[in-house]
C-alpha cells in the first residue's frame, strides 16, 4: 500500500513508512483516545479533527495509507505529531550521509 500510494501521490515512501511506524508501530488497530484526540489506525487519524472520516475508515489500512499520502502531497504533514520527528530524522541522516532503519 505504501509503495502504491507514495507513487500515486508522488511522496517519499520511506518517510511514509517512518511516519506509520512512529504513529502506530504498523498496528492497523492502534487507538489513542484522550482529552484532545480520538485517533485510530495505522496513521492515527484524529476523528475529532476530521469529522468527515468514520472510525471504520480510519481503521482501514488502505484508506489510512491513502489519507496519509494525499495529505503529505498537499503539504499537510504537520497534522501528525510524528511528521516533525520523521522530518528531523531525515534531515539529520541526510547531513551524515546515512540512512535510518526501523
């Protein structure tokens, strides 16, 4: 899924993998509910912020990976708490000429 949607939306596949790992450790059933959010699935879609997305959609791997790719392509990576961390890791690794394995 990540390979397909990173190609369709022309976004970095490795960045998507890192974000998914950071958000849910690749667990499609991941849940995070607290005072500020009600987030579900691989990419932790916050239903309080995205009222047009259903819980079943957020838990669907195909929907959530496509949601991530589309939003990254639109410059909306900031919506994820892991975006800054992953971007920082990518910048740091590029500066050292290395790569990150997760």
